[in-house]
């Protein structure tokens, strides 16, 4: 055991430490001894005591300050002074989710939760452009941002792709995104795709009288190409009409933070393709969805995919995905182990206490009251944004369709999210435009507190009727919904 990395009961309420909780187990080694090795590897040391250690360096040791061997949990305090002072997420992850995952003595090493002191938050960017800014551009304050992913995800030409965008927008949809593999394929040249989308958007806005938004995947082989794509989109599209999608896991934190810092006035869309290798509940090595979401907010993502909470096709549960959504959105968010207040001034400030209380009240009142209180909520993000790490929007995708909108909305309890339904729109038997219309109608039914079947029948909504029949037979809910309950 490296005793200098164990300090059970240390006072961790000094503002000096970032805290972390790991699910932790060994291949037969002493539990606390192996925990000390993890602390050494994830801070100042190595597998044996380092002979060059100095008294000053020792002050930067991570330490186990609490543990539960029965539940296989360890709590670690990291002096945040060990992290790059330039607000570098990549650097933090290298410490706490890097080499430790390769330690041969560890059977389980899963980062379950993290906590940031306000003194540390002050060093990080957080989001600049939020869902409120997108709402302002769309003039939409009373529904989720209802969007789609173009399908098939790959294979359409640039003009075919734009045609599908047009159909969705004309059907009433707000937001369209590239699928995460979209790049500069020869059948769909990137620049021609962007130019075609602009033309389709102009035409859709002329027809509907409503503004629209498209999220472009700018992920690339190198930063020069990524920035070149970002520049081309910026020059081609109208301000406010576009977002930048970056594949955050496969591109890395440097790509996310580069775009956040170079384009603070653009919605930064964090796609998490590849996250399941780390976050799935059954994976013994990695980190949780709430942890990924917290770091995305810290890095400055305007929105991140947070999962469908077991309603859609992707692995996930309300226990993980809804907790992550709240940690993305709220000034004060409750986690499985830590309650995070996203303020970079004292948490004891009387205005902060008031704001946190108001946010909690707004969340708990329910969807209709959230709509009424949107001005108060907006003011916290706009007028007092120097006090807070701004909110990150949950982006919801993976097997949803108009029939599943209500079950998910009931779980998340807020309208501050973006849906990106793919087959849930484009598989509609009457086509994409009808699929988009059915989605809007499904939300109208939800706002009216009427079951969608009754709402469709009462208002003679053919698009919604067809969607209900088709997706009840073919959608994710065909095996997940029984007696109107998720199973």
C-alpha cells in the first residue's frame, strides 16, 4: 500500500478538490491497497513509491478519503491544481480516465460521478450559445426543438439530402442534423451539400414563414480541415441557422474545445458516437453517462446526446439518462453521489441560493408551469450568465417516433430538449413531410393532455393516425410498451 495516497476522513470541503467516485474491484488484491495504486497512477505517482517525490509534489497527491468495500466504491479527492490551468478537459480525462483503465490488477474501474468546486469551474469555458439562443432564433418557447436525422444516414447525393431536409421543414419540423458519419464522401461532396441545404432552407422558410436550423458535422481528419468546414458553413448559412456537430468521443476533447473557443456564437452539438464502450451499465471499465455529460457542459458543448432513458432503441435507463439530462440543464443538479451547483462564485451567495431554489421549483412544477416560467429561467441564463456555467441541452435520439414522444416527455419533465428522430419520421408510410407533421401533432396532443389516439380521431389528423398504426406495429415500442407502460 502507498499510504500517502490514503487519507480517510480528509476535509474535502475546502474548495481545493475535484471529487470522484469509482466503482472499483480487484483480481484478489487488497481493496484499499489497490485503491492507493489507482490514486498514485491518476495523480503524482506510479506502481511503486517514487524516489524523486518532493514535499511540494506530495501536496498534489490524489487521496482516497472514503470507501465502501462491500459496495465496491471508492471516493477520491483530486487537488484541482494538478490539472492544466487553461481549462483543458483532455488533461483531466487523461488523469482520471486514462492509464488507470489499463492497470492489470483492476477488475472493475468505472467512474460513476464527479464534483467540481466553484473555484475550479471559474477556469473552464462552459457553453456560450445555448438552447435559449436557438429558441430565440426559431421563435419557439413552448415546445421541445423537434428535429430529425436524415436517413439513410449515408448514400444520398447532396441534392437528395437537401430534398429530405426540405420535406421535414415544410412538414413543420424545426431542426435537422447530419448523421454522425456524414463527411465529404464522393457521392455527397461536403460543400455542395451545405449549399444545397441553404437553398432548401430558404425555400422551406418561404413556404412556412418559420426559421429553421441545420446541424452540420464538421468532424475531420485534422483541425485545419475541421476549421475549413466550419468557415464554409459560416459563410454559406445565415447566422443562427446552423450548428456545428463534432463527434466528441472519436474526435476528442480538443476538437470540442477548439470549436467552442473559435465559434462562441454557434450552437456546438456534441455527438457521443462510441460512448457505449465506456458508459454501458454492464461495462466494468469506463465512465457513466452523467460523467460524460458533466464534462461536455464544462467543455462548452451547447448540446449533447443524453439517451432515451430506455424508451428508444439504445441502451439506457431513466436512472442514468434523466440524471444526465438534469445535470446538463440545471443550475443545481442532483447526481447519484454528488449534488452539483454550476456556479463559479461562492455557492453560499444569497443570490445563488435564490437562483438554485427557483430553478429547482421550475423543474419540479411540470411542463406547463415551466412554459409559464420561461422568462425567469431565461433571465438566469442571460442576465446573470457571468455567475454560472450555462446550460447544455439534452439531445434525444435513437429509436424514438411520434408515439414515443409522450413516454419520454413524461420522464424528462421539461421542454428544454432537442429530438432528432430518424426512422421515426422518414419511415412514415406517407413520407417525410407527413412524418414531420405527425411529430408536431403528437406534441400538440401532449400539450393538450389528450391521448394521441383520441387527439388524432377528434381532429381528423390523418398523418398522426397513420403514424400511430405504423409505429405501434413496427417501432421500438412494439416490444417495449405494454398497457401504455414502458417494460
